[in-house]
């Protein structure tokens, strides 16, 4: 193929293959993900508290506290009735 490309000749395509390596990995971590969803708090008093939980639980890894606060803010919304930060949207298996 490199030789044909160097000579600017096109090779006929005889087959194509798609390899999905993500599905198996996703299935392997599914039990851990379900356990994490069931253990997560329903609400937080502050973004800082949410970021601290995300870091200590392993939801976010290898990131600074400031980066965690930025990331988690997008996943939460302020609930005025509860006066707390709650998770955006519903996730099956979680609060």
C-alpha cells in the first residue's frame, strides 16, 4: 500500500473491517458503574463538596480540584426547593 501510494496508484478495496473494542471494555466496568450510581449522593451543599466526592469516589481521576469543580458543575443543577446541587437529568439505576 505504501509503494502504491508513493506511485499514486489506487488499490481496489476488497474488504472493510470495523473493530469495536469499546463494547467489551464497557461491559467489564458495568457492575462498577452501577455500584457507583447507586452509592452517589442525591445532592450536595456546594460545588466544592460535589467535586470532593467525585475525586474521592474515583468518578474523576487524575485531575486537579479546580478541574474537578469545572467538570462537576456541568453535571449538576441548582435545585432551589432543596437548596442544593442535584444531578442533571435522570440516569437509570441512580437517584
